[in-house]
């Protein structure tokens, strides 16, 4: 591995969330020292994952099958859809075990600075799912940030003529927090005590 390749490797690692240049250097060094046991299997796993993981055309969940395991499951309630920002939020809800319905992953929150607009929310697909599955409740499980609340209000407005119950997580969830950082009990309590949006 030449110095240029090593620096490129470190730079790529440093682009991961929460990892700075010094942490990237430590990770790169650790991987190189453990080439056979960790670095080469990790490289193979990354390559394999990139080739098999797909986005579910129904809900936006990442899985190896389409439709995803949750959309395909006979054990999930088809009458409840929980709207979340990204896959990390789905994992948080699944880990807690409280949500037994479906999901709709919007992939971001409305933000002019991040160029994420109303069209990116894929609300037409959501409306289609609401009609086809005779959905009775949509749960808005978005982060308690300004962007999250703005996005929730836009979604609520777009779904108002759908004749369904629209609820939002109870915010014992701390304001300014992100869903995927919450512990299971806080998340479960917030989901259980959700309220109607009026």
C-alpha cells in the first residue's frame, strides 16, 4: 500500500459520520494490522452489501428483498403506518418492539439548506398505500427539531382529506433530540402515549 493509497483510505474513513481525521488514522492502522481477520472480510462484506441491499419500493426501508420483510410480513398490522426520517429510526422502533405496523421512510426532513423539498417526501406513494391498505392511522415519528416539526405539519396538511387518524409521538422525547438516539423505554413510552394532531 503506497502512502497515497493509505492517505486515500484514511480520507474515506474520515468521511463516515462522527469520525474525524485522527480517529480515521487509528481505524486505518487497526484494520491494516488486522488485515486477514478484519480488513479483508470487511472489504468483502462492504462489496457484497453494496450489491444486494435495495430500497423497498413500498416504504423506503433498506433490505435485501423487495418488497422488504416488514411490508411482506403477515404478522404486521397493515392499518398503521409510522412515518420516519431514515433507516436508523426504523431500527430504533424495531429494537424497542413497540410498533407492530408498517413504515414510510421519507429519507430526510424539509430543509432549504440541504435541498430537501416536499417532492422528496414521496407523499403520493404514501397516499396510495393509505388507500390500498385501508390505513386507519398514520404516526408522525419525526425528530423534535424545527425541521422535523415543519415536515410533520406539511405531511399532516397533505393527508387531511384522507379520513384517517393522524398522531404524533408524545414529546416526553426531549426537544432537539433525534429518534435513533433514544433509549428503548423512552421511545416505547412516547409511542404508547402518542396524541392526535389537531
